[in-house]
C-alpha cells in the first residue's frame, strides 16, 4: 500500500483497499456538460472554444476504442497536453477492469453504446439557473436506478466524470451548502477570481435552502446524478468516487440525500491532494467521515513533457484517473514506476 | 431439474444448468421495432394498432418499475391478455436477478435509464429493405461491444427481446438462410398465409448471399444486434438466448458471424417447444448443436383466464419469459406450482 497516501478515516481506508484488491471492480464514466464552460478562460478541457463540447464524448470513445470518433485526436489542452483519460485508459486496460459510459447531460452523444438517462445539459450559472428542480429530481432518481443496477454487478463501483467547467459549478454548490471551498482547476494558474465572480453571481439567485433547489440554481447535471448513483450503490457494494473537486461537491449534495458512508471512499491523484490553491482534504473531511485515498502516478519522472505536465498542475485529475490508477495498482501490484512505463507506452502509441 | 425438458445436446444442457445454478446471472432486455408489425393481422402485441409501438418500452418500464410510464396499463392483447413480461417480472424479482434494458431500434425510448445504441427501427419488409448493409454492420459491432461488457460482469448473460412483428422477420431470415422454418405467433390462429406472403415478397429483393445483405433486406435490427452480443459474450460467459422463433433467427445469423457454441443455450417455454404449428426444436438443431431448455410455467392450472391463455397459445413467449423462468427456478429451487403462486400474486396485484 506504499503507493498510496491515506487521509480522513484511515481504518475505513485500509478496509476499502483490501476489498478492492480481492473483489471485482467496474468503472462507470459519467459524461455531462454545463454551458458555464463556455465562459472564456474557465477551462482548458479542449483545444479551442468549439471543441470543449466534444471532450466528454471523445474521452468516452478514447477509453473504449483507443481513439476518438467524434473528433480526430484525443482531447487535449490548447497547447497539446493530453486528457487525463490517458491515465485512466492505461490503468483500466492494464488491470482488465471493465467500464461503461453513462450520458448524464452531455451536449454530444458518444459514438459507442452508452447508458442514456435523458438528462439535458446544464445552463451557464453566471446568467441562468442550471436546471429546474424537476430536472434535479430526474437526475437523482435515474442516478439511483443506474447505481443500484451497476452495484449489483460488481464488488466495487468506481465512478469517474467528465464535465468541462465542472470545478466552477462544484465550487458554487459547495459554497451554497456553506463549505469554505477553494477548488482545483485544469489550469495551473487557477482562475480563482473569475470563478469567484461567477459563483457570487449564481448564488444571488438562490431563494430556498432545499438541497434540490440549490443544485438546480448553481450546479450541473453530473452532481445530482452521481449523488443518486452513490446513494443507491453504496447500499449494495463499495463505491469509489474517482475525482477531486467535483466529487467533493457530489459528496456535499449526497450527504443531504443520504448514502452509506461505510462503503464509500474518494480516490484521487496526489496532484489534487497536494494542490496548495485548493483545500481538498480538509473540505472532504468537513463534509463527511470517509477515507481519501491519494496516489502519485509518478509522472514527474516521465521523459515526455506532455506527461510531466500533469505533475506541474495541468489537468491534475479527471476521467476518474486517480481512482482508476488506485484500483489498477491494487489488482496488478504495479507501483508508480511500473505505471509510468505503461503510461509512456500509451503516450508513445498516440503521439510518436 | 424435473421442471425442465432438454433437447439437442443434452450433455451441454446439464452442464449449462449447473453453471447457472452456481453463478451470477444478468438479464438483458433488448427492445426494437420493425414496421412490419403495422401490417394488419400480423401481431397481437398491443391493445390496438397505435399502441403496438409502445409495447417494447412499456415492457421495459413494467419490468423495472412494476408499472408503465409510456402507457397507462401494462401491454396486453386487444382482448386484455397481459404481456409475457408478467412472467419475466415475476421470475426476475423472485430470484433477485438484475436486469438492464437495451434500445436496439425501438421507435419509442423507455422512460428509464437504458443502454442506447443509436440504431434505427426496421422498415416494413413487405415493401422495403429493413435496413442498409451499414446499419447491419453497426448493429453487429455495437452488439459485440455491449455483449462483451455485460458478459464481463456476470457468469450467465440472459438475453430477451421485445419486437412486435418479429416472428415474421425471423421467418424471412430463416427461410433466406435456407432453413425450412415454420414459426410461432403471438396469435393462437397463427396467420401463416399472411406471413408467407410477406416473406415471399421480401425474399424477392435479395440479390446477394452475403449474410449482412440478407438480414438488411428481410430482417430487423434486433437480429444482428443480439447476434453480435452472442458472438462476443459467449467468449466470456455463458449466454442464454431467452426466446423462441426470434432467437432461432438470431442463431441462424450468428452461426454466419461466429460464436462459442459451448457457452450457449436457448431457453424457452413449453408453449413454444410444444407448438404444433411451428418446428422449433428441429429448426434449432438444424442450425447449430446447442441445448434447448424448455420450462412449463404451469399456467394451465391458473385460476385466472388471463394466465391460462399463455398455455392456450396466446403470446407463448416473449420478453425472455422462458429463459428468465428457467434461471429463476434454478436459483430459488421453485417448481412450476410455486412459480404459478408467484405469478398469480403479481397478476392479482395488477388486475384485481
């Protein structure tokens, strides 16, 4: 277990890691969209403004096929740094963990079979309510159905997400629920002031303290959907929320609708738990008493600058990378150095 | 095992039943549509002409919620006989077998989370090609993806279907592949002459002996999709095709694209294997050397005429009823009498 750092409830963390090691895992990849990502400067999750909407389905296609159908290349930042999906793909493939894609409000459908929920994408919270209350109910209800179904098919359900601009809606939801949140970003020079301006504007529209109403005003479809999944799945199997900031917003909302804490952990990368511009570990522990499992993917030692970038603050997390790497290392016995070899081979396949 | 009759490869049948008993099962419900069902007199799968298109999604909703959202009541024949989904629902619920719905060309989407494939419904084969060759490729490819994913999550993948009018397209595919097929019907007075007329008309359009081309001309989307599922899933887990006539057409096409016969069985009701107007057992054995497992659901002893009707030739099979009952009896140890009690309780809940 020396590959991981554990925070929060350490006993539960050890127990959680043991059960992943011995059981079956299933990676579920929830793709979604918030128009908030269209605010200039808010995200790097796409080569340019127009391509951001293709990032979630393209990530799903890349995980499945090893290439994308919706766009020509795999998703990357404007200056060519690859999607964290590259880490997820390497992790899942090396450990033969199966995966399913779930469309919970993506603007574009992926070109592969996926679980459809009928959810619409979220509106730009700078200027509008993200959703209606009834859309939030729909997201929670369908999340519960999907969570229960998938958890019945595995011992540990890993949930990752792709929603560009999602750290901003996550920040708004966390603040609206009263948490002193400072969130991470896909951009090293985290656009904190811009995010704060958007969040303040969005919070002015809140006119009820009902959790569904709050998420409807300032959230995005991923948050209530994944909270619904967690709520039912954690009654049936272990659940690892694979992500950083956005999964802390899921936890904040899920703690209002109820879930089984004893079966739940959050798994992420050391790039999130070490991020000085955010307060991830304190925040999660403030919300709920679950373990935080953090893995160092070892990318700072890479010979490729495109991989070293993750350790320098680009992307940091996403597409469930951290949780996937944790599960993969537990199943294969690989350490960070071996994982780096595998990631470099995949990077080489894609770019050289 | 005295609840079942075994035909075909008996050794494989015994082996198959043993592995279902000890392992986990997953029921996948494939909904689809062919405009062939709009030919008057061809199907009873709906209360009237307009409601037939709602039958597949409504069956899916009923299996999941215990009631339908797309229509007011559960699907039934024009004179009020219930969908065979009632048998499936009872079987799955009593044995806690999980299920997932897959939309492979339904005209209407169900109001629950489901696996989306992007397939279009099939055209009326009396007057048009059912699909293009490239739609058949899409169906096979996506079927393979779904089959591999689901099989990796279970020990036995049960596949059921709902496609009104599907026995007619199945008959056309079987005849086009050179089998001397006489197929069953949801109608006791099987409209054989009408079916033959449609099939003859459709077969005139066949201008290639390529299996994809044949299915494109005279089939429906369910057949290549489920054949694709079988093709990949049978390499990973056991697969039970739950159905009668339509699953024999799937087998005919699947034997052209390849699948693992040792992991495959067909499970159905005695109402199919005893049907004198069809030649199901001989037909399946003519196509491929796999076991046929047949169960008597015991409905002739019911106090409800709506349930006795199944034993009198109405519906006979559908929504994977036979295969679900077989799997359920193996897991619970129930016999036909106990199953009848459970079905009557469900019938009572719905109708009294």
